[in-house]
C-alpha cells in the first residue's frame, strides 16, 4: 500500500489531481462486452458527478461512478469556450481508454469512485478509518483488490497496526 501513497503524492505533484470547477463536456453511458474493470454502478448518472473532487487515497472504494478522460488544450486538445481543461465521462473503462488513445491532449483514464468508509493515512504508517461519503479520482489500476468487502478494513488495520 506504500506504493499507492507514493503514487498519490506524485499525482498531486504533477497536477493530475482534483480539478476545480469543471464538468463533463460529454458522457458515454454505453457498456458493451466484458470489461477488465468494474463498469459504472449507475450508467445513467455518468457525466452528472462534480468535476471538483478529491484525488487519490483511501485504500478502499465502494462504487465505481465513472471513468474520466481529462483533455488539455495546452497539449493539443480542442479548446472549449472557457479555454480550460475539461473531461469526457464514460461508463466503461475500455471505451474511455480507446477515446484517450485517439484524442490529442488527452490523459489516460482516471476512475471516479465513491467511498462510504475508507482508510486515511495522514502520515506515513499512521492509519485511521473514516466513515462518510467521499468522491475521489483514482488511477484505474488501484481498483484491483480495493473493493470494500465485509471485514476488509478491519483486516487491513490489523495487518498495519502491528
């Protein structure tokens, strides 16, 4: 889990973190075929979540809400009327990945997750359980093994409090 903390710090350092005052410019709510990662819990809601959310951390997630591909006009993406960065939201990872690979100025997909209970690490090696809804953008690979299941947080805390 230490690599996740380091990755979170790197995300913050390079600016791939929470984006303030942004909304989806388009939503692709389609799901087709099998997916390597969970699809959106409510495809009809894809594109309706706030653009300004937390970034990274938490160790566990409850639901995948959408996949986001952020676009940057300064890197060649088409400019919008505001001139700033924007994102396209997707219900399925593979569709987001294909879009990011064919779109100039696009980042690799991030995933927006809902956390109802998660583990915070305010300092390296110091863990606390936090209850309450939190929306956060994650790197997609963090989904593997991070779905909160009964007893998962208690097991994590027991293993890390030694």
